[in-house]
C-alpha cells in the first residue's frame, strides 16, 4: 500500500521520492529492498514486447553485487558489507527509463582478514566451487588451502550450493551486460587475490630486505602474476619494495618481511575494492541513465550496525573504523 502511494505521489504530484531502509544487521533490509525494487520494476515495467531490459538489469544487479559485496558475519549469512543507493528513473508516463547505482564504503579489511565464525566475500568461495574447467583455469580449488579464507573455520553456508551460485552469478552478469571476456577478467582478479594471500616473505640477502619465503610462495607469486597478466618481478617488487618519489629523485627502499606482508595485504585490498567499483560502474553503464528523467525513486540500503549492550556509544566509531 505504502509503495503504491509512493509511486502515485511521484507520478501525480511530480515529486521524486527516497526510501531509507535502516536497521540492525540481519533485520532484513536487503531482502526488503529487493522486494521493493521488484514491486517498482513491476509497476514501472514495460510490456514484454517492448523489452524489459532496464528493470531486469536493475533486479539482476543484486545477485552480482551480493556475490562481491556480501559475506557471512556473526549476525547474518548474507550481510551487506557496503552501502547501496539505487535511483530508479521514470519517464513522464511513470515507466522506468533508467537507473543509477551508487555504492559506499565497501569493507576492505575483510579481503585479507576474517575470523570465526565469519567468512570472506562470497565470490571467493563461489569460484572455488566452480566447474572443474574453471577451477583449473583460475588455479583455485579447496578454499581451505588459501590463507585469506582459512583464517576462519567456516567455509560452507548451510542451504547454499556454491557451485550453483557461481553459475547463477555468471548468468546475472550476462544480464547486466558484463561480457564473457570481462567475466573472465573479473574471476582472474578474484583468483589472483587468493594466490597473493598465500605468498609469505622471508629475510632477503640485503639488510632489511625480503623475498618470497620458499618454493610454495614463489609458486603462488608466479600464478598471481599470470592471472593478473603482469610481470612476476614487478609484482614481487610492488610488495617487497617501496618507491618514494621526491622532487629531485626516486628512491627505492627494501621492506622487511613484515612490511612486505602488509604491502601484500594492502595490494589485495585496493585491487579488490577497485574491482568492486569497476563492476558497479560497468552495471551503471550498461543499464544507462535517462538524461530527460525528472522523476525518480531512490532506495538506500545501508550496511546494518551491530549493536552490543556493552559498547552502545562506541558502535558508530567501531562501524566507521571497521570500514576503513
Ligand atoms: N522478508 C523476508 N523473507 C524471508 N527471509 C527473510 C526476509 N527478510 C530477511 N530474511 C532472512 O534474514 C536474512 C537477513 O536479511 P538481510 O540480508 O536482508 O538483512 P540486512 O538487514 O540487510 O542485514 P545486513 O545489515 O547485515 O546486510 C536473509 O538472508 C533471510 O534469510
Ligand atoms: Mg543487507
């Protein structure tokens, strides 16, 4: 009823509307947002013969973004680790004519740090459960063998068939306009991050220098470079060395093993968050915005706060720090 009233308000009064979905983690914000979007897509949808691509793409953007931005937490097996604002644009007749998705503050630290009973982002586990030819191609396999995943003892989600989810995510990517080559590149990056995480460092020959610890680490470095399609030595240097550019010169400083491990994690986090932004951008480009639209309904699905009795007043600060 409320949504019906809202869309009528927009069309008859000519006023754009916004809905903020708020609540604790696990309260049902994302599920409600999806139902709301389904309702709006149905109400503002075109007849099948006119082509339903915009609303279909908007709906199918959800499984794609959830695969890369949601993870199991203590409170919720499918917790959003980013904020999402979807703006559905309508033409004068009240039909969906475009959409824009904006995302906020993806939790980067999760990429390289997880603890019981949580998990890393779903996409890592989906890829490990991919059909054999993909597992072979991306050099993945048992999630228990990857440092970025095995810091927690939780790998499976009850009631979820990861291999089916992998295929479903790929189908959703097809619908939102991500080509097969682009999908391949996305999963190469996901796999490369897992291999990056397995590179350990030991003291190098020079003072305060570091190098891959053993053959196992060299193997993962080689695979990561292949998947990133970059030079292996440059990838190693990006973790074991720091380049400082001053006005007059460029100074290269060797890093000790601890600092190299930190720069490996920093690299994994930045690459993952750029990948996420790239996917959002790609979806926006393929859905397309309507420059003539003056009416829109925006829906904001925030990441839920985890409210504990003992740290009520700190929740905001913790929330802020955990997302940086
Ligand atoms: N309307 C619903 N019907 C069926 N199940 C639901 C519904 N709403 C929520 N759930 C269940 O609760 C779980 C958590 O819901 P949801 O992911 O929407 O929470 P959230 O508020 O978005 O949490 P977070 O802030 O962690 O992202 C869902 O995975 C689902 O199992
Ligand atoms: Mg959510």
